């Protein structure tokens, strides 16, 4: 019941004493936990809302405290999984990607100008700003729920702080990654110049490469990326929008995708247009994936994982897309400023989360768009210098998060000790109450063990 809480914070399980009030209902639905956190799951003793826009009751009112244990009317781990895996949105999953209209669109897409595609997409996305859940422009429902549970435990406990392993190495306040989806031959030709831009800002990124049909992927092209310290990630198979059309076709394509991963030496994957079906991830032989948006109001497949932190889907680590794509910003929202990105970054930083960007070499060829991207790099550099932001590659984040997931805290005579590979980069932190919520304090010193 508290497994996701312990995984998220890497805190000892004795600091999370929770139990169920009774037997969960058979039908999941929407409810709140506090004023701003929307949950989706089964509930004890009440009928939940069937839609996120319907009136929702507050589960805090049904929460009880007895003998130092917090009794909840829902299973928090189930709710976390439902949100991360988008189980609340079964009607949306794959709807557009399997339609006749979508098949025609993706067949013609290589021949359509950005202007024509823009009008088609604007029609498809109509009404997006009326959606109430996930919350735009960034949804932190999972992060809010888990922090509220930890705060609730502290309020009912004799202890005044809970130790945990800090989210990022060496006490970094949050993390940022830049990813470049290479969609066309134009994008291929611009990759070298884009690497120059990234290098000038002291940033290493990943390049998501499409193995088939869009352009010819030569060993020389891959070497130009790898030799400069950038990462290669597999981007779908041919970007035709039909990867998840049906299980049989997906398995055939997944086998080819896995072969390309071995050939290219790639450990990461991203599907075209951020299509996803997490139940099928077991067929993909990757260490990490980057296909799930935090909030997907402006993506072909709506939904969103409602968290700004990495999480595991089986054996694959998910690095969620937590900011608006450059194409969407420039061409759908008609915004060439950094205002939306800054707004999203501020929300994510408050949760000490992962700030992840998709910037296509195909769409920043224009000087105006390129200037916006260069301004973003400058802004991130300032955050690194002044706010302790860790700018990393997806592979580095994958390595760290996997190490952190295996670390543990043990109590010694001199205090808490972090054990496990990579612990020399880990920091001890404490969750303490601040009003009705949590604040985090980093320990100045910590005993670690390899």
C-alpha cells in the first residue's frame, strides 16, 4: 500500500504507517485529496466521480488516525499507478492513431507543409484548453499526493522529520534534459550546427533517430553524434504513427526496433508523436523510455502521467516529457517566447522534478525559433549556475535514478548511512512540516558506503 511512497522518497518504510479503512470498491473514479490533488482509483464507502470535471469529494474527510496509524479510504499506490500509467483515460488511448483519418494523415504527412499540418492539428486539438485534468500547463498530482501523505504521517507522529535519499546527485535542486527528435532530412543536415549550439552552452543532449524510411542513417552520421559526447536514442521505427495500431504489428515492429537499438548502441526509446501503450512495454528491450507526457492536451493521444519525476514501467525507466514541445509552442500556440516554458519550469522546480524538453532540429532552422532555443539554453545555464540545476543527458539520468532506486538508508550510532552503488554522489535529506505541507532540508554531512 505504501510501496510507491517508499520508492519515491527512498525512505525507510517504518516512516510511512498507513492502512485501509475497509474493502475497496470495484469501480474506480475521481476524487480529491486536499484542495488541489485529483486522484483516480477505487474507494471505500463512497461512489466516486466518473469524470474529472464532475464534483469531487475530499478524501481527507474520510481519513482517520488511530494509535499512530493513518487509515485511508483508498490505496495510494493504486492511485499513483493509475495516474502514471494513464489508467484513467482508456477511451483516449490510441483513438486517433487507429482511426481512418489518422491513417490518411500519416500517409500524406511527409508531403504536407508545416502550415497545412498546423491547420489540421489545430482542428484536432480544438477545445484543449477546456480540459480540467490533467492540469495545464503541468500536473503534479502524483507528487502532491505523496508529499501530502508524508506530511499527514508527520502530523500524527512523535517524530519531527523523516530521512530520505535526495532526488538528484550531489544535492542538485532539480534536473533538466534536452532531447532532439530528428524527423526529416532537413533535421539531419542541421544536427551538426545544433550540436555546436548546445556545446557553446555547455549542454549535452540526446538525438532521437528514426531508423527507417524518413532518411538514411549512416554509421558516419551516428559517429558524428556519439563522438561529440551526445547520445543516440531510437525514435520509433518509421514515424508513421501506427506503432501501436495492434498488438501483432507492434510485436513485429518492436523486434526490428530492438535490433536497431543493438546496432546503434542505443539504450533509450521514444515513440512517434508520443504514442504509448504501457502494457506493451515488455516487448521493448530498452533501459529507458521518453514517450509519456506529463500533460497531453496538445498531443494526438491525450492523457498524461501527472508527475514530474522519473518512474519505472516494469523494467523500463520512464523519463516523462514535462514541457511543451517546440513544434507545439511555435506552430500550434503561435508563441515564440519563453513564457510558457518558464511557467512550466517554475512549477517543476517547486517539486524538484525533471525538466525535459523536446527540441526538433527540423523546426528551429528559422532564425526566430533558433533565437528562442538559444535563450532557453542561456536561461538553463543561469539556473545551473545560480540555482543548482543539474543539466544531464537522458542516459545519465537513467543511470542515477536506477542507482538511487537500489540505495537504502540504514541507522548507525552516528546517524543515517546511505548504502549502495553510487552512494558517494547521494545526499541525505529530511522531510519536515511547514504549515500543512512539507519542506525539504538537505543534510550538511552524510555517511555513505559503496
